[in-house]
């Protein structure tokens, strides 16, 4: 293998690795954003739902 072909191969491998790292970072950021949105949605639902003092549907602390 000559030097030019070796250099081209190394450059392509480096580019592929850089692209993979960038895509992985984008996926991580998207997952983090979706997780934050899910937490906000759950908190909003928790504050707007009337489930009594136990916080669980169908379970009440009153014994009447």
C-alpha cells in the first residue's frame, strides 16, 4: 500500500469517527430534552390531578 492510499484511508477513518461522535452527541442531547419534557409533563399532571392525599388514584386516606 502506498503512502497516498494509507493517508486517504486514515483520513476517511478519522472523518467517520468524528461523524459518529457528533451523531452520538446529538442523540444524547435529544434524549436529555425528551427526558426533561417527560418530567415536566408528569409534574404538570401531578399538580392538576385530584387523587387525594395519597397521590394514587383510587386510594384514599379517609375510612368512611
